[in-house]
C-alpha cells in the first residue's frame, strides 16, 4: 500500500541515523531471511506527514573489506529492485570516495529514481563535500544532517513528486492479493469495506450485526484470526464486499450473564484499529451521551471515517425534534468534524440499513481520495485570497503552497513563513475549507503547517 524508499550508501555515511530519524520509535523489523535480504531493516516512516516504508541497507561495518563491494552490490541491488525511490547517502564531511562513485554507477544503471543526499552537512563543514557530490552525476545533492534533522523539508520536496508517481501497491506487500481481488488503489479503494460497529452497551450492536448478516449472503467466515478476541465476517452488499469486524464484546452477548458486561475499551480500540469506517451506534431512546462523544473522539483521533447512527428509530418518539437535538449536540460537542453523517436505522426491522451501507462506502471513497495538485492549489489560492492570514505585530504570515501528503485519512501540508504564529482559528478555517470545497465531507482531515525556511 505504501511506497517503498531504500536508503543506500557505503558504511558510516549515516544511513541508519537517517532511517531512525524517518522511522522514529515505530518498530523496525529485522528481516533475517537468508540470502541477499539479510540485514535489511524495514520500518514505517513518516516525513512531514508523507508516509512510506523505509528500507535500511546498513550492516556491513564489521565486514571484510576485500569482499565488501560485491556483497554490498547484491544488497543494494536487492533493495533498489523493490523500492520506488532510492536515497543515496554520501558523507559531506568525507567527500566522495571511490566506493561512493562505484555505487553511483550502479544506481545510474537502475530504473529506480535516485535522490542524492549529502549527509553530515550541519554547520559549514560539509560545503566542499556537497560540491564534490555533484561529480556523481546524479543531479543536485540534498544537503541534510540526519543527526540534527536539518534539510528535512528539502528532502520532503524532492521525495514527494517521486512518491506521488509510485504505482499503488497491494495492501499486503508480503503476499500477492487473492485471485480476483484488485490491487489496493488509493483513488477508488478496492477490497472489502472494513467496517466496525461500536457503541455503548444496549445500543443494539448485536441486533444490527445479526440483521445485516441474516439478510446477506456470507462470502466467508465467521473466521477467527484477526486478533485473539475479534473475528471478521465477510459478506456482500449490492455486489460489494464488506468485512465486518466483530469483537468479543459482540459475540459473548448470547450468554445472559454477559449482558452486564460492557464492550470493553480494548474491544472498541481493536475494532477501530481494524476498520476503515466506524459506525458509532446510539440508542435513539437515550439520545447522545457524554460517553458517546468520548468514543467519537477516539475514532477521530485514530483518523477513521465515521458515521453516527441512531438506532431503534422504530420506537423513537418525536422524531424530528430528537434528530435535530442530536445533530445540534454533535456539532457543539464534537466540533472537530462538523457535519459528520447522522443517520437513523432500526436494527430490529432492518429499515435504514441500505442507506447506512451506501453512506459507509461513500465515506470510504472520500477518506481514500487524493486531489490533484492543480485542484488543491486553486483551492488554496482562493482560500488565502478570500481571507488572508493575519499579521501579528504588523508582519504578515505568508502561506506559500499546499500539498497532499497522505490518504486514509487525507493529510495536507501547507508551507509558509512564521506559520507558528498562525492562530488556531485560521487553521480551522483552512481545514473546514479543505473539507467543504474539496468534497471530503466529514472525513477527518489532517493539516500540518511547516516553515519553508
Ligand atoms: P551507516 O553505517 O551508514 O548506517 O551510518 P550510521 O548511521 O551508523 O552513522 C555513522 C556515524 O556517522 C555515526 O557515528 C553517526 O553518529 C554519524 N552521523 C550520522 N549522521 C550524522 C550527521 O548528520 N552529522 C554528523 N556529524 N554525524 C552523523
Ligand atoms: P448491544 O449491547 O449494543 O449489542 O445491544 P443489543 O443488540 O443486545 O440490543 C439491546 C436491546 O435493544 C435488545 O433488547 C434489543 O432487542 C433492542 N434493540 C436493538 N435494536 C433495536 C431496534 O432497532 N428497535 C428496537 N425497538 N429495539 C432494538
């Protein structure tokens, strides 16, 4: 699903330092399969909101110098072959040495795009090495300090267009997708809609799940295995696959004593983790309560697409007053996502379930969508023109350009100067505009502001 970026270079140039900076605390897994993939570390990396899988090829420090180039070549080749982009790191303090030149030749033969990086360039000590690096014939070197974090915006600017061009990948890169299932495509998500139903005890979750499954043709399952305490059930709605994440809290419902048991926080968390779209189910006879807002917050924090669904509509009294009351309470108590879809269903009769699933699919589309750079910048220019950023202390905050760095949920970065002084209200203005003008609906949209220098 994520593009892959390989970090290449001779020992000691700072590959691992860069890898650690990009991957941070996220667990790096050591790939210890025998053969050329030996020593390859992979981790989920993030650079200013840009998400990718980083591949570190370090690990030859103690090796015998005589056989090093040969084995490095195999290692480098293997990493570059699976990567969408290669970051070729040289040491700006040491300048270009013969092994760098040799690696440069290998990379020029490869079809994988290369970004040349002159590391250890903090202060002025790297200046001559940066000039030297031009001699590798791989274009302008990006000067960074992996140790201090300098140059990360420049690296981002080089990486972004290459990552945007990377082909969409399968959700699970380790195994090929099952027959007949399309590759995961960011524009129009394929694969089953991963759906979770959460809510307070007695909201009607089990009734809803049973109704949906009772009326549908099961494709697979129920099968154990996503985690110890949850199962997935796959079925079809209008010819589209839905994978429902069912948790222990739902299944144990059949036993009388468990009626008292709450859907634990851990169950809710697991369901949210696995879902693309989360239905927060409310009991219409009780309205919206504080605990519901806490669950909504959690879903939002995790960046999942959300629908709020009022159940037991068959026995709800004074329906329009009730609906408007919940709508108003949501907009007030849950202002992060104004206009989150609010629907009504009856799990008992099945009324409203078709609409709920239709909206769930539409919400996933929005959640997965990437807008074009052109669309985004037209929106951005208009938004800034209509309502220019303030000028604290008489100096105007400048916003220069916007770029989408992520999907599922959509993430954006806006670059400018003195952005740290931008008031929260202006940020809100931008986020709401992104959502409204670019048709993201109520999907949680992330916005990061960065100083471009
Ligand atoms: P690798 O063998 O290419 O993975 O290199 P390492 O990441 O292990 O780094 C080799 C050495 O260079 C270590 O001592 C690092 O602390 C140092 N190093 C890495 N990045 C920088 C940097 O940006 N500036 C400076 N001055 N030293 C760095
Ligand atoms: P859970 O704890 O969220 O799984 O809730 P249950 O599915 O066990 O439902 C709690 C109670 O609400 C049960 O007595 C259900 O029969 C009832 N219930 C669930 N959905 C509806 C509905 O749409 N209409 C009505 N009238 N009752 C419902």
